């Protein structure tokens, strides 16, 4: 059986922690920043954690990360 290929687009967007959680960078911090509050922009800088249902989807895209 040949090796499975990693979806490179997903590999660039997601990072898997040692406990199996999937981290991602939140969207909305690229442009049109003047109308967003400082609190909102500060919270967008933090990394997000995917839910369990979405983690199952990413697990298919990154076969060797889990």
C-alpha cells in the first residue's frame, strides 16, 4: 500500500498539539481593522482550538500528524 499524501493546504493552516488538539489562526485580522474594537482584535490574535467534530475532518487531511 503506498503512503498517504498530506494535504499541504491543511498542513499550513493547522498545528496538532501533543495531546491531539488542533490549533488554528483566527480569521478577520488582515484588513478593515479600523471598525473593529481593540478587544476584538486582541482576541483574534490568539490561536483557536478546533472542536472535536472539526478535528475528525482535519484528521483525514493530515494522516501522519495524529
